[in-house]
């Protein structure tokens, strides 16, 4: 009897464990990836490879901290960094004008030379000279591109310039190709 009861108990437990109705449900997942892009001009530095490194770049040439040229330092090397996750080709361009000073008639021209690229001349008589600093090809996913460039003041214009504080402001554009 004990043996029959033990067998019955085993069958009952096995029946409950293996014969129970299966239950299921669905789990739905969703996300949205927003546009991520940016342009930063810095002194030459390590090229960012992720968003955190890009965010830690220190911009230069801001209104509160302009790039300063002197008679002993007529050229400066800078670097433009680009970040995007859009599947488009992008170009970083600027519109450049000569340096001017209030109350004087002279202007100071300069050249801009992207590393490995052509030299762009911003003459003292120029206006809105388009300059391409960097570009990135169309591909999916978050990507980064960095390119150095040099700005060199015209020594001839510098020597002919009247006394004054000269400046110019570039309009930096990130454009879809």
C-alpha cells in the first residue's frame, strides 16, 4: 500500500509539473536614436573616437578667447573636429574675411591651409571667401573626422597695417553634401 501510494504521489507531482498549461507573453522593445552632430575647432589634439571624447574637446577662437596673432607668431595651427550619426556626407566650410580694425583703413589678409589640401587666400581686398576645412563621407552610424589646418597672416599686410586691434569672425557651417 505504501508502495502504491508513493507511486501515485510521484505520478501526481509529475502530472502537475509536466502537464501544466504553458503560459506565454510578449515583450516589446523600442528605442529612438536622435540626430547627433557637432563641430568644434581646437588646438591640435588627439582625435576623438567617441561622444565622451568629443564632448571633452576644448573649443578655441571663441568671442571671449580669440586666436591671437603677434608679430612673432603670424601663424597658428588649429584642428576642426566633426561628429555625426546621419547617413549623409558633410562638409565643414567657413566664410572668411580679412582682419579689420575700427578707425583704420588698412586690412590684414591671411591664408588658410588644411593639412594635405589646397591653400585658400583671404586677401585684404577679399570678401566672404569660402573655405572647406573638413568633410566626411556618407555612412551609417556615429562617426568622427578631424583635420588640422593652418592660418598664416600676410607678412606684407601686417607690415603695412596701421596701429589697431584687428579682428574678423568666421561663419562656420556644417553642410550636407
